[in-house]
C-alpha cells in the first residue's frame, strides 16, 4: 500500500459527502463528482497492484479523475453550493495531485 492511498480514500469520502449538498442545486455536477472521485481512488488502487505499462496507465487515469473531481468541487464552491475549501483541504489536494503526478510520470532512469 502507498502512503497516499488512505489520504485519497478519505478525500473521496469527503467529496462524496459534499455531493449531497451539490445535488440539491445541480444533480449532474454531483453525479460527475461522485463518479470521478470514486474512479480516482479505484484507479490508484488498481495501479498499486499492476505492473509495467498497466501501472502507469492506472495512475494516469487516477490523476485525470482526481483533477476532474477537484474541478467539480471547485465549480460547486464558486457557485456557493458548498463552502470554500480550507487551507488544509487545499494542502491535501496539492499533496494528492503531486503524488499522483510522480506516480503517473516517473522519471526515466
């Protein structure tokens, strides 16, 4: 298991919970948030158990899905469907994205 995995799962749960408030204003945005957040976590886990090109592919999908879900949350925040992100939430999001970038695009050796 990677250290980031439980962080991503916790973030996914928080995003999923936020989707309930978002759904009251925009069901499609809430649905997309739920699907992309879950996919980010699931693809990260898939990558942990994969090998070679499949590993990088899963991590790249996780990164894309994470970015999509983070953007969905940001849209909801700017439309005042949910409160603005705290500094701690922004730090967690940056940590997740940074780690996923490193996993998806490792330096050639």
